[in-house]
């Protein structure tokens, strides 16, 4: 009996340590990830897909282990930990899509590894294991999920109407919107002493994750190279200062 109590205390200490590592990983993740960026800094599609698949696998594995363990005996601690691992993976997947695969993913991996290891440990631990650390883990992962959903931008910047200017006021693009939102409107492009006017519309159907628009330039004085239609899209910046690209120009929303 004494031996079992000692083992239970040691396992509880390990679980509290795992929880501390998980918290540190989550704090690092949310502190270093910039979810306001309009063009996530993905290091290639393959890296993104592999990271997402890994997060899904790390989330599903503990749940599978717990289901298999429940065939033998009920283990509340393992169930709580499996739920926490699943919630944490969902939160980190949301962050991954929003913030790209920058260096913050290292903190993400630390949190996921600690959560998965603690789940596996719970499945092999005695039934009398303290439930406090695993309940705390579940609560913390719920907070992480709420933070991921509420702290992430809703998507690419789509509020195009307004004034966009290049550095040193070398050029400006003024977009006025029609009465119905999203239907486009008129534009005035100034490059140096050249002024161009025409009509703009949002791209439909959307063929890119970065919402784009077109400048229809039929009969307009061309101040920039290109055909009768010029493609305009978000290329960077954040929600406060988005950046669009025109041939040879980068313009920031004022």
C-alpha cells in the first residue's frame, strides 16, 4: 500500500511537471505568434501540411490509447488527459492556419509533446492517481482554444475602399465604393504626374486564399504597365496596415 502511494505521488509530480511544460509551451506559442499578419509566413505548402498532420496524429493517438485502456479498467485521469490533448491540438491547428509556420511552432511542439506524454503516462498509472493536474490541464487547454479562436484574424483584409499610398508618396490609389458593399466602384490611380481612372471589382469566384480585386482600365490613361485588367491582391502587412501590390508598386492602406 505504501509503495502504491509513493508511486502515485511520483506520477502526480511528473504530471504536474508535464503541465508546467505545457503551460510554458502555450505561453511561448501565443506570445511569439503574430496572428494579425495578412499573409502568413508559410515555409512552403509541404511544411504546413506535414505540421497539420503531425498535430492531428498527436491529438488522436492519446484518445486511441485511452479507448483501448478503457477495455480493461476505467481511468478517469487518462480520459481527462486525452480530452485535454484533443482540445490543445485543435487550438494549435487554428494558430497554425492563422500564423503560418514560423519559429513559434517550436513552442507549439513543446506543448503538444508534454500533453501527449502525460496522456500516455496516465493510461499506465494506477486508478487512484490524483485528478487535479489532469483537470487543470483540461481547463488550460480550453483557455488556449478560446484564445486561439478570439485572437486570430478572421481572414485576409477585404476592406479595399479608401486611400492606398506608396512610400514617399510616389503613388496613390483611391478606391470609392458603390452603394452596395462588395460590388466594387471607381478608382483613381496617381503615379507621379500621371492620373488614371477606371472601375474596380472584387474577384469572383475567389480563386485564392488572399482576397483579390481587379482594376478595369478600358479606355483609361495607363500610368502603370499591364493590360485592360490589372490584378490587385494583398501581399503583406497586418490588419492595421495592409499592403497591396500593383505592377512595380507596393501601396499601404492609410
